[in-house]
C-alpha cells in the first residue's frame, strides 16, 4: 500500500504550462486506463481544472519518476520542464494534500467551493474507467468527509469567494456603475453560472450567455433573466458588451485579436474588460495588446485573491487542523485494516492446524484410544504446531542479532508482564 499525489498547480506552473498539462473530459477515461497499464499503478484518479492537474495513485511500490515520465509523454512535454514545475506527495502527505485540495485550502482563492465538486467528478470518472479500487475509494470518501466537516465547522465557506467572484470583483473596481454595463459570458458551466449569479446580485441588468449549444445557454440564461446566443453570435454581441468573461472547455481560442479589433472600431474604442478563466485559454493573449482592452487571465487574479485571504486566515488555521486530524485518522484506520488482513491469514492458518489435529484425535478415538490420552496428545500436538513457525523465525532473528524484532515479538505475545527484563534491555556481550 502506497499513495502518491503528483501534479502541477497555479503555485508551481504558469497558465501556459497548465493548459498543456490539462486533460479534456473526453481524454480522461482512456488516460486513466493507460496510466494504470503503463506505470504499474493499481488504482488511479485524475483531477484536471483550470488551476491544477493532479494524479492520485495507489501502488505497491512508489514510482513517481515513472508516473512523471508518463505524464510528459502523454502530453508531449519536456520531462525537464514538467519536473521543474511539478510536486510529489507520498503516503501520509498525499492523503493530507488531497484533503487540503478538497477543502479549498490549496486553491487560488482560499476556500472556494467548486473544487469539492470537481474532486467528486474526478472520483466518478475514475470509477467509470474502472481504475478506482478499495484503497483509493476509501481515501476519496475520507477526503469528502474531511471537506464537508471543514465547510460545516469553519467560516472558510462564508461569503462568496471563488475565481468567478474574483473576476466580478475586478470588474466592479473598473466600472463605477455595473448596472449600466452589458456582460457577455462565454460558456455555460459551473464557473460561468457563478459569474452570472454574482453579476445578477450586483444589479447587472443586461447579461448575454454564449455557448456551443443554445439549449444549455438558455437554461442558464433563464435563471438570471439573461439572453442566450450561440458562439457564432459573439462578434455581434462584442460590440454591445463592456464586460466579457469566458470559461469553456474548448481546446482552441474562441476569441481572436481580429474579432475584438473589429468590435472596438464599431464601439468607437469604448473600453472592454475581459477575463479569461479557461485553461486552455479562450481568448488569444494578443488581444491584450489592443488599446482599450483590459484582458486578465486566471494568473492575474492574485491581487483580488490576496484581499480574500486576509479575512479567511483564522478559518483556514482551524481547517488545517481538521485536515491534519482527518489525514491521521485515515492512515490509522488503513493500518488497522492491514492488521486485519494479517490476523485473518493467521487465523486461517491456525484453524487449518487445529482441524488437522482434531482429525487425528477423532481417528484415535474411533480406534478405541483413551479419551484422556487423546486429549493430552491433541493439546500437545496443537501447541507444537502453533509454536513451530514462530519458533523458527524467532531463532533466525536471534541469530541475526535482531533484538528489536525479538522485543517486538515479546510485546506482540504480551510476554513482558511479570518480567523484569525485556529483549530490548539486553546488550550484546
């Protein structure tokens, strides 16, 4: 049993690197199965968001370098570049890391709630791929429980704080009166839903939702009295939009420099505020070179995030303590389960020896032997057989000078009671 958490995130890699390591939803099942097949991983799950790509793995023997090589080859990246921006956590540290991630303690915006849902999705996809087994399955359930406790028992989840909220907060700083602005939201996923909710709560009356499918855009738009359009309608909507916030799963940019330049001319160069939350990016970086365009990526939200951090440090400290306790409890329970397997095997071996001696005793009784003699022989034979393997191993350990192991055996068999000297007290002469 060995856990491994390996990945990159907003702290270790730029958005350029993160978007090249990101997995699309369509890739995940095949990638998980390939990961297990090529890295000798018994269980695996992949979490891929705009701020991180992480692999959670259970192996017999940890082989982080092999997993990192697989990740580099899968995404056609330089191993050196990936190694420089990646991190690895093992066993207890991997458990604690997963719980911190699910609780929002490792997020760009401290305490943001979306990550727990994304972790649950990663678990569901891994189950679909057949790469979740009993150990990683238990770890995910313990992780969800820890995150739920953090949300319930601390103030880390109070007040809306997320990448979406940070983007809207930045727009609020730029536009003195948001109610008079039109917002164009590209995408219809969870992040854009949060953006729409925040804008609506701030009194923005004109919101347009553009998406690949009109049905999904309409479903979101209805919640906030917005207007739904297709991605092909974006050029026309750009002319009327003061705020553009985009978050899709597209592998190619949706907005290019030319389209934005044309819109600016029709707007008579009235400024446009843009936030690209997507990874890979939805808006070509060159758009930021245009006059009258204020383009921000996920990495540009750090200042807004810093303000949120100040009000959440107290809650974060309490949450960190809960996560530490949760990780420790999980590892204790897991080690107890390992002991259960050993005890089960030992019991099965003992019962086999018991049955062998019992059959001998029954044959002796059937042949007319004295019941008293048979009982004595049964007791002696069973004792000898039960002690044989431990005796051989203890003699071997003693010959090797393994007094620590002998002391452990003394404790295991509760032989210290009434003894004034243990094996650990004895010194070689």
